[in-house]
C-alpha cells in the first residue's frame, strides 16, 4: 500500500473562506473530499494531499472557476506559508531562496519534490508529484507552479516572465487563461511539471521584508552571543556569522569561511590554533538561540525549527532535549 502523503491544510482553509463568503454550503464538499471540519480547523494542520486535491477540484466546480488554484496562488503572501515563507524572505538571492524552497518544501507538503535542471541559459524548476492524482492533478499542479512564480516575484520585487511552462495533465478548455497568467507558451501532456526561467534571473537579490519575526531574529542574533569583546575574538566573530546564517541553513564551514574571505581549510586551522571545533560552535549558537526563541511564545516551534536551520522538528526536539533534558513545550510551560 503506497504511503499517504500529507500536506498543510492551508489551501483548504483559504478556499473554505472563499466558498463561505460566496454563500456556498461547504459541508457537502468537505464530505465528498472525505475531510472533516476538525482536520481543516488549523492551516498548519496536516491532511492527506490526495484529499486536498479532490477538495480543490470540487471547490473549483462549485465556484465556477476551473482556474481556482491558479488564481488563488497569485493572492498569497510568502508569510502565509508559515516558517518556510520567512526562510525565503531571509535568503540573499532568488537562487538561494529556491534552494531553500526545495530544502524545506516538506514543511508544507510531502507530496511534491523540487529539482533544478539546467538547459543552456535556462533553468527548469521541476516539480515531481510523488503520488498519482489522475484527474485531480490539474488544480494542485497549476497552483504549485503559479505559487512558485508568484513567490519569486514577491521576494525579488521583479516581474518575471518564464520562457515556458509545462504540465503533465491534458490541455484544459481554459488554456488561454493559464497562458495569460504565465505570459509564455504553456505545454500540456509533458512528462513533468516545470517552470522554465532565464538562468540570469536567479541572481536577483531578495528584497528585505520588515516583519515581526525578522525583528525578533535580528534582536536575538545581536543578544544571544555575549557582549562583543574589547579585543578581536575569532570564536565570537564565527558565532556571530553562524547566528546570521542559520535561518538559511547554509552554515557549513565553507559558508562561514566565505564570509571571512578565506577557505574552509584556513578557517579550520585558525580555529584549531585556538582550541576550537567548528561543529561545537554551531551547537553552542543553536543552544542559546533555542533557549531565547522557546522563551518567546510569539514564535511557534515550527518556526524555531527552521530559524535554527533544522530540516524537521524531530531534529530540533532531539537537540533541545540534549541541551536541557526536557522538550521545548515542557520548557516553555515551566518558564511562563
């Protein structure tokens, strides 16, 4: 029996509001998609991706908008993707953001995987659907590529026109609407779902967003490490860079060494000369940041997981137990 791929209930929650605002009875649609009110009460809750695909198809029919997911994606803000959205907004360039999108996509869904394929001056952002959906694939595929393009434009502040778009499903009667959305040729019945872009676009910088979580992050990075020493201190400087890079999960020794304009070999030697081990410095920074973030109930545990550069919550919880002997939730309750 194939595994059940789970996904955030976020899209269902948003579409439910749309249906209700249009005066459409939603209980029959939920029932037909085999979803309950309880399952879709929290946008961060997990539901089977196949059931979401059925729900979106039924909702599109009820609303008389067969391009529902395509249009919905254009109205979403990266912050509505939870912690992943903040990671995208904290990336340096579009290339970095897309790498983070691939790395952390599992936060939103287990049903899609992303790959990048180079083709001369172009790059294809390829979405691999990990479960068969048949006639229900259209909404989820159009929504996924439309959302990817929209987020690329949102975080760079640039209008981006793909070279072409490819889908696996058959051409719908609304094909002209889909083509207007992407502004480029759209091919159907292909062997992949893909957004093909000019590779130079990947160098676009990400515009910094002023939001509450960034303020918390910036403040924590300044406060988490001891007050700057009077004399030059390599350990302090390295930990400061680690704290800045953690949300992007790009904290290898090579990533940090690059910030100092040196090779990873040189950085390792300099740390060794002072009796320091790089991975222990990373662990120290994560430990101190974790205590600060968990103490701040404005930040949920999923956000903390990715602010600390972990790929899943299990890794964060395991590390937190190692540091404190208790779970993050127990620690937060204790200090309140």
